[in-house]
C-alpha cells in the first residue's frame, strides 16, 4: 500500500490514524463485515473500505468472502514486525537500566 516503505513503517502509518486504529481494535474482538463496521463508526462505508484497504496492505487484517459478503479479521502475524522492532528497544532499555543501577550502587 505504501510503496517503498518497510513493514514497520507500513504498520505505524496504518495504525497512526485514529479511525484505522479503532477499526483494528474492533476487529480484535472478532470478525466483521464492512456494514457492521460502518454502523459502529461515524464515517461512510467507502471511508471504512479505504481504512480496511490500508490495514490489509500493512498485513494487519485479512478478508474472507462468503457469497456476496466480505468479512475482515485481524491477522495477528501482521504485528510481528512491530513486536520485533519494539523488542530491539526493550533490550536497549534493559541494558541501559542495568548500567544505571550499577552506577547508582557505586555512588552509595
């Protein structure tokens, strides 16, 4: 969806919009069709479809067709690049806090 962006950038960009984040959070509670999602938000059906397109492009949701209906659901594996990215910084801060702890103990 966002050409030239790495996966983490796509995820941050997709979830950076408050309405898309709310749609994603709604889908975390269970699969839903566009009509169901539209009724839960104060935006048009084409706008919800566009938000879903962006979320799908970022790998955060997938769709399932059943007759004329299309159902969307969260794709948990889609968050993996973000979890990995955050894990890198978790390790960074853990190391920094250990250094701070050591320094504080030396100052006592």
